[in-house]
C-alpha cells in the first residue's frame, strides 16, 4: 500500500468497524476504528477519497441499533472532518454519493449485513459494491476468515487495483513471525476453556515451536488422560485420546509440553468461593481447578524468559473473576518482561486479548491481534479467503 499513490482514486475499503456500543448506542471502545486509521489517512493524504464498508453486529431485520449511523460521529471525531453517510450500502443513493465524492472526503456505507447477500458471498451484490469505487483495499483482519461478498468475492472486480491495508499487512506479518520466521526458542501458550477449540492449532504449531504451555480449563483433559484426579474441573471426556496423541506427537517431535504443576482450586465458581492451592494431579472431589498455581507461574516464567518468540492464545484461568485471575496476570507479566528483553510476543485469538486489555499489558507485548476467529484459523494453518482474494491475480 505504501508504494501506491491514491491521488484522485475512490478507494473502497473493507474495514472492521464492528465496535461495541453502550446502552445509549455510543461507541464504548474505538480500538477497531483507530486500527484502520493509518490506511484511511494514507489515502486521504495522497488526495484520494475513501468509501468505508463494514458490518456492525448481527442484524436480523435491519434493526436501527445495528446501523453504521451510530458510529458516524466517532469516525468524524477521529478523522477531524465531516463524513458523508449513505443509508444503503448499494443502490442509487450509495452510487450517487460515491460519484460525488471529492478528494479528501470519506463516505460511510450502511451496515453490509443488512443484506443476507453479504454473508452468502453473493456475486451480484459484490459487483454492486465494487461499482462504487475504482480501487479495493481489505483492512479487515477480523473478517478475513469469511468468504463474504465484501471480504473476498468483491476482489475479483479489481484485478489490478487491490491491496491489503496497513492493518491487515501488520496482522499477516505478525503471524508470519511466529509461523514462518520465528526466532528460536519459540513458546506457544495455550489456555482457555476447551481443548476441542484448540486441537487444530496445537497440531499445526507443534512442528514450529519448542515449548507448548497448556493452561486454563483445557489442561484438565490432559491431566485426566494422564491418570490425574481432577475433581470437578472442566474436561472433555471425548478428547482424552486426542490429548494423549498430542503428548506422544510432541515427544516424537522433541517439543516440550508443560502442564501446570499446581493449580488454584475452589469449591464453586464464585468470587467468594473457598480457594486453596493444590497439586494439579490430585484435586479432591467437589473442588475444581480455576486458575494456574504460584509454582506453575514460576516454571512458566522461566520457560518464557528463555524464549525469543512467544505466542499467547487463551487465559490460564477464569480471569474474569478476580479470585482466579492471578495466574493469567502472572503470565502477562512474564510475557511483558520477556518482550522488554527483546522477545517477539503475539497475543491473539480468544479471550487472551480481553485479558491483556483488562490487566493493561497491551503496550508491553509486541502485537495484539484484532481478529479472534481469523487469528485462530491462521494458527490452524488455514489460508484465509480475504487474504487469498487479494493475492489472486
Ligand atoms: P477461550 O475463548 O477458548 O480463550 O476461553 C476463554 C474462557 O476460558 C474464559 O472465559 C475463561 O474464564 C475460561 N477458563 C479458563 N480457565 C478455566 C478453567 N480452569 N475452568 C473453566 N473455565 C476456564
């Protein structure tokens, strides 16, 4: 994108402005808008105009609460200019407004998902969107794993006039730094509730990493499969065999798998529960493991400080409750410390991003991904439709 001059071009940009709104329909977190600011600014500075298209939420019947109009004021505030709004993303109104667009102006289209055709990847809907601009940029990593009209199908109408936006490029580079060119030793930290949602990730990264730290709820399926007593901790009985196969595979590949040695157990999932530290392989009946224990945090920290590349996906405990957040916080501190000593750290996919934000670790890690599902699918080794569509000549 940096080598292209957008002077006098009408650039259709697929952004991910699916931002959270509060009860008064005001933007409560503008991170996603700010994330695409460099892309939009470059086009405006070059003397081009921007036609922004995005989805917002999951509308069923064009409900007003999902209108892009709700976020218009925030875009105006961020770009310090009036932004033109089209109350339809296709049709004569959108066409007229895009035709009248002058250099330096921004046009915001109504929610793409007011049309089912967007999600279905409908060809003629994509063609109508494409007719609004003369250049196409995809800057929406959050939806890059979807083969939707605006994220993938539309690209074919711009065979020689399409590229990634700065945000999407950054995401691709960050994933590449882990999956292709990561400096060794590499550690992947995987947490979260269920092992079932991470199996494909583990199987794909096992060839690339030196250490895998498994924490959070998913650890108990491994511990149970290895013969441990896990009390009432969360586990997936149908994934025990898979857990054992992963352990065998890791041995074969000389990758070290680290499970928590101790965990914080509780008599209920509640901030006022009785809690104590326990050996992770001998959790008593009626108790459940809800956080990583202090001894494990020390072991995990030693591994992390020795690594040059760190991938973190998923919290190590029920971090949303303060009583079970210490393990995730300790892990965050370890990752930040290793990063300040020169390691590259990528946090992405699932709730680890929420944890990093909640405990203010964002500025201390190298990169926080903006895409949950897209990040997970990238780590699974899948090629994403939104990225394929731009690369296709
Ligand atoms: P994920 O979306 O897969 O990253 O999972 C995140 C969720 O896992 C969070 O909501 C955590 O509260 C939950 N979680 C982490 N550790 C545990 C645990 N030991 N038991 C139950 N849930 C957990």
